[in-house]
C-alpha cells in the first residue's frame, strides 16, 4: 500500500504540474494571438508580440505552439478580445487587482465575482483596490544572461528607473509608458527575456497569519485557473 500511495502522490503532483503548464501555455497563446491580431505579425515590427513570444520561450512553449497562436490571429478575426481590470478584496481584506483578456465580459465578470465571494472577499468598483498600488513597467531577465554590474549599467543607460536583483532574475523597473522604449534599447545586448509587462506594484504589503496565508494561496490558485485571467496582483506579503 505504501508503494501505491507513493505512486498516487507522484501521479497527482505530475497531473497538477501538467495542468498548470497547460494553463500557462493557454494564457501565453491567447496573448500572442491578440498581439498579432492588433499589430504586425512580424515580431520585429510589433513590440507586444515580440514580448509575448519571448515570454512563451521562457516558459518552454514549443515553437509549433507559438506559430499556431500567431496563425490563429487571422482565423479568429471575428473574436474581439479585450483587457478588463477587476478590483476587489480577498482574504484578510487584502487588495487584489485582476487583469483579464476576454471575448465575453459577462462570463468573465460572473466567474471572477463568484471566486471572490466563495473565498470571503468581494469585487469593488474601479479604484477601490488599485489606489494601494503603483503601475510600473517591469522587465524580468534571467541572471544567467549578464552579470549585475553590466545589467545595472545597461538598464540605467536605457532609461530605466530602477534595477532590482532577485535570487534568480533581474527586475528592471520603468515608467509604464516607457517600458517598450527601454526594452528596445536593452535588446541590443539581450535576446532572452522572462517577461515584459505593466504590473501593479503594492505601495505597502500586508503580513498574513498562517491561516489567512493558506486561504490566500487557495484563492489565488483558483483565480489563476480561470482561462480569462492573465495576471493577478495583491498587496499580501
């Protein structure tokens, strides 16, 4: 029985990882399709598409999946996706901003509202939670690409406002309106980027106790599983 339980555990864990991987690929594919639909299908001429492809490569998405997502932009000409922001409060009154990419606003709003309510929170109006954040352009780069001194110099010369060193990656911060200008300059020295996104950075963070932390993790996991959700930002520590 011990062997069986061990195998069941491994299978469950692998299934969860496969499910998460599939969900990530689905979200990345949708962003590639929309970026290609809204602009040039040549990534060299389309900053949003180029960034989406770079993020897909960082997530080890197969080349054929990327090409299929670009091709889909021509096929799905009748599908109008749009970015919609939802704001609300999660467990322990934590502020939450959810960025979605959807072709059905009613479906997305209903799903997001239900998830918030089921986890002890609730959706608010525009501005109800976002005032707890500052919008910034965030460019993430694997540390293997370049040493700290060179990345700092490159980011500064490109016009970045800050460069933060994390354990496995560099986080280059910019004014949200200048993110692609800064990135275009950095691309002269770097070809691989983890992500390039406008993020909602919390002004202050809330420390959660063990019980609230577990509730928060569950809440965020359920939100991330929704196909329309592209990004989630919270001021929970």
